[in-house]
């Protein structure tokens, strides 16, 4: 099955702000992208990327006041996936809003201390 993916997210920032984002295709699915990613930050700003504890590609960008856009477009029919079993019962799963907050950040980004990040989970426990 071929699907398209993409987004256009705009933030209006009142003051200089460092934005953390997790908007890229997971590395384990990169082989399924037919036309590639076209990730952009507008206006162009230098940014850093890192892998979090779940293997997601995350990023950090320092933005000036104003509007910043995060755009990614894979194009028409750009992602090929194989549906192995479409009869999976997910009824046993809890809704995300019912999960304890600390469960959202267990085993967070290894080495985040070296990047100057502080886990909000440290305050929640």
C-alpha cells in the first residue's frame, strides 16, 4: 500500500525560544520511503539532531521571536507499507490521557544531561 505523508506546522513565538521537535520519519521506516523526506525549518536556522531512547530522530533549534515553520513533504504515494495483520485487537490499550505522566518519559534520551536538558519527569516523581 502506498500512502503520502507530510505536515506544515507554524508556531508564533513571542520571545527567543529553543524548540525541541520529534517530526522525522523513524529510522526503522526509512527504507519504506519511496521519494525521500523533504524536512525544512523556515526561516532557515541551524539545528541539531539526536536519537532519543526510543530511536526517534529528535531535534533542537533556537528560534528568534516571530513565526517558525516546520515542513516535511514526502510527496504523493511516497511511503510504502505492508499490512501484515489488519485484524489486531487494540481494545486492551489505555488511552494516552489515562497513562501516568512518568510513563511517557521512562528511559528517556540517554545522555541528555550532556546536552543541558533536564527531564520534566524528575519533577513528577
